[in-house]
């Protein structure tokens, strides 16, 4: 998380310098960045769902470990 904060802060500083000097940013348009954010969030959602459902999958053996037949 710390790396993300540092990255955001440095990007903000560079953006301020660009704004003060009148240099146009080489970054893509904001709509492209929003699309990229959507791609990253979608990828993370799939990873989360796979981890969540694989942990909570029922035992397929048909014989629960806590059941003891006399």
C-alpha cells in the first residue's frame, strides 16, 4: 500500500511541475485511464471470486470427516 501512496504522490508532483511549466502531459486521455482501471478491477474481482469459492467449496468425497458410523 505504501508504494501506491508514494507513486500517487510522485505523479501529483510531476503533474504540478508540468502544469507550472506549461508542458503537455504524455499521459493518455482520462477515458483511457478509466478503462484501464476497469480492466484492473475486473481482473482483481475474478481473482477474488476464485479464491473465495475455492475455499468454501463443499467436500465432494461424500463422506464428511466429522461423521462417524457405529
